[in-house]
C-alpha cells in the first residue's frame, strides 16, 4: 500500500513516453506530484494508460537530475558549476568564434523528439536564423526518417493517414515491424478489442512478439521473415494482389496515375516477386504470403500499422513505399478503418519532423530549395535562409572528423547511446571545439561536452506534443523548472547571447508564429487547444477543427504515386564467422535507452537486457537458459544472459536495448537506409558463445 496523501490541485497534461500521446491529470499536493490519473477526455487514451505513463514519472525528481549549468575548457577537465549567465556567455562565445573562423556551416543543432513542438521549432530556428545554417537534424533520423521520405514520395505528406478511433472500423490489421503490445500499449489494447470482436490480424515480424497472440485472439498469419527482407515479403504480397486481380481498379484510376500503376504492375508481376521465389530469401512459406495477401486485399477495411522494424533497415524507405503501394492498389486509403499508420516510438517524433528539424525542410515539410517558402521565413525572421540543405547527423560526425564541423548544440538527445557505431561518434565528438548538451541527466554524450545546460522535464513546462495520429496535445506546466528555466527559455537565452533579439514570453507565442508560417498549422492556437482539448493537423481554414482522416478525396501531392520496390539484400551478411542475425526491440516496462524508466524506482521493472536464442542454436553451442553468452559482431562485442525460447526462429537472436551495459550500439553496424541514412539497427550478423560473464 502506497500512502499518497490528498492532492490539493490537478493539471491536465500529456505523457512524455510514447507516440500514443495519452493524457493524464497530474494531481499535486503543494509542489509534490502525488499521482498521475489517466484522463477520460484524452482522445488517444480515453481514460486508459500503461505502466510507464501511470507510474514511471519518478525520474523527474531523481537525485541524478543536474540543476546547475556547467562548463569546462576541455573535455579532460572536471566540470565547473556556473551561473546561467556565465554558461550561456561561454557557449555563445565559442559558437561565435567557430562561426567567425570556420564559417556558419561549421555549426549545427540536433533537436529532440522528447521536447515540445515549440522547443523544437526554436532550436531549428536557432540554426537557420542565428547560426545561419541548415545543419539541423533530429533524433527521428535514427527512427522514422524513412517514413518522411516514403510517405512524402507516395502520398505527399509524412504522417499517419488515420486517427486511432479508426481502428474500431478495421476488419483486417496488418502489423509490420512493430510490437504495439510492448511499445504502444494503450493503442494495442484498442487493437485487441477490435480483434476480439472478430477482426483479423496479420503480423510480419521475425519474432513471435506479444502482439502475435493474446487473450482471446491470435494472428491469422504470422510471417516470421528473416531480418532484412521486408521489401521482398511486402512486394510478394503485391505480386499476389496484382497477378490474382485483387486490386481496386476504380480507386487506382480515380486517385492515382493509371499508366504509372500499369508500369508498376508489369514490374511486380515478374516471377522474382512470386511468393515461391521470395520464400527462398525470406524463409516465409509461399502459402502463408499468398494467404496474407488475399486476406489483406479482400478482407474488408484493411489498416497497416508499422514501426521501427520497417524503418531501421538499409531498405527502410523502400519498405515504406512498398507499404504505401499495397494500400493504394487495394483502395485502403481515405476512409475509416484503413490507411497507413507509422507508430511513433517517442512522444513527439511526429512533431519534431513537422517543425522543420530536417536539414532539407523548413516547418511543414517544405524544401529549403523552394524560393517562395524561403521568402516566407526570411520575411518573418529578418535573415536570409541558405537554399542548400544542411548536414544530417551522420554527415555532421563525418564533417567533424575532417575538421569542417566544430560546434554542436544537442537538446534532449543522447547521441552517444542512441546512434550506431559508438566509436565513430566518440571520435567525432572529441574532434569538436564546442559540444553543448542540454538534458535532465549527465548523459553519455555529456562525457564529451564543453557545456552542460540543465533540461526541464515535461512536468516543468508548457507546450505541445504531436502524437502518431497527428494529434497536437497540450503539455501543461505542473511544477516550476528545477533548474529555473524551461528548455525553450534556454534556447532563447542562447540565441540572444549570440546577438539575436528574441522576445517570446510564453510558448503560446511560439505556436502563434508556427501557425502564421505553416499552412497545415494555420488554425492552431492555445485557445483552440483549450477549447477542443487537442487537434489533429492539418488544421486551417478548410479544417478549422482539424483532420482525423487524411487523403479522403485526393492525396496531398495530388495523385498517389506507385514506385517500383526492388529488393536489395543488406550488405550485413551472415557467414561462418558471424552465423546468426541479431535483431532488437523493446519490452513494456522499459523505455528506449532507459534514461527515465531506469530512474523510476520500481522493483518490478525489467532489470537487464537478455538475449533470446532458439533452442536449436542454444543446444549446438552448449547454452542453457540463464547462462552468460558472449556476442561478437563486425563492429564490437558484449556479454548478456541467454533466454532459450522458440519466440525466435533458428538463425535469429533478439535483445532489447534498455540498459547501457548491453552496449547494443557497439554491436550494430554503420549500414543505413539508402535514402535517409536511418541506421540499420535491426540486422546485425553475430557469433555467440558461452561466457563466464562480463
Ligand atoms: Fe504513455 Fe504511451 Fe503508455 Fe500512453 S501508451 S501511457 S503515451 S507510454
């Protein structure tokens, strides 16, 4: 029994964990948060929550919080606590000196999907309007950047097509590379409710996840493919639909380009896309692929949900395009119960992309090369905007090593733990003259920083998060920032220390500016959010109360575009030295690299990452459940305990990446998506042997 005391006030706000975007009432007694109560008025959660949102907010008051700014001349020196004025003046001095000596493109920023829309907007504005560079990128680079590319190319906008309510009208759900039961639990419960009512489920995943089978439902088809072969499986489903005439000709003729579809159909009819050929590549029985394709095409309203098991591959963007092709050819777009829905891992992945964090796009997904778009921002910000796209995160690291990139402001992102090829990242950070880290905790990246600016938790600021259904949810300040400032205020202070004259008094003014400059946000304001509770973009004159379903009468780009999807095997191959394929995922009670959940006291939390290995692969190596095992890849090595289970197929092993001791990114390679450089986290060839422990 936990004694929580009697609350004396409450504040409605939004969970800062995953992209479901559940709303909660934070109940306070004085300055103390006593409990979070799931809000019935939350349109994404309707009174429900998962264990993380309900109980895992203790990190906000954890003893590891850093509440004083710190600086040091070099990374070999100890940190020195200083005033905000001294820290900001030190940071601004270094950044200005780099710009004067090496030019504006020697500077850059990394925005965070943990932060609010308003904070993200300000950080990319800092890069473009104060530094004078398009060197801005977001941590979405390492998760959903292929969604941005793939859906942008096919539909014309980088966003999920449906609202969550839509699932209640789905007859078929196709879940690819996602495990909502662990990573999006509240939405998963809505899916399962519909499955218990008789809807059918197809899961494409190398592992038999918790989503494949649950209480009172079981997937009709689980296509347990070899990691890295998504494109082959999805294209084989398209082959079946085209060759068996299961496509929706009326939809394609009215909404897409018929000639373009015919060209695509000629391509996909080729025998190499037939399930019987693809079975040899993917390990999925041809009959299963055929049955899944027929169910998706003919089972009624069919919705696709996907996650990082689609995007974090060398063909991540191609898989997103293949998924969009599947939806368009079957007419499963533009009405309730259908659509293409990326499940966003972090609370504000959608928003960080919407706000212009990418180096080639200004807010609202408008290319920096477009002079009319640049003119809008140049007039508003009073500075010229560089017409050339800037550096992506991996390009920033490469440029640091050749000496042309020297100063980085990184807000709310631990790049050292989150990005692939840790050794390369360390070398890049070491090579820079000024690394500024803004975070709640002294994270791994801060080991190589010169300035540490304390961050504010979601409980300590006003703003908005945009969830996976494009819903802009209010985030409301529950308590004062522990270090004195919310993150948006710190960015403004840094901009002004570098000579800008920003004067935002409240995040509502930042949202007003976003709305003025971004057509899809034109009607958004804090007044509207107070009135409606939340709103889904596009929200403008045509849709003053937002847009639950997109592409109803036409695609954002006009006609939907079919693009050929050639399967190209990843360069990460198995062989005698590295015979098994490692793939990764999450569990319900932990979150990403665990910075928050590991700092929330709870004995029930999962305490270590383990390696799942098939009984056959374990037996031939003499490995039993609970044994220590040594993993070696071409990039690095680590040691984990083994869990012997048939959740994974022979030849495949699996682990989570919630604990730093696992060193998951020491093992992963530097292969990445061809279009966006999203790292190929999901496929690593490894050797595994018994070990005596770390
Ligand atoms: Fe938070 Fe996601 Fe859980 Fe909802 S489902 S409470 S948004 S972690």
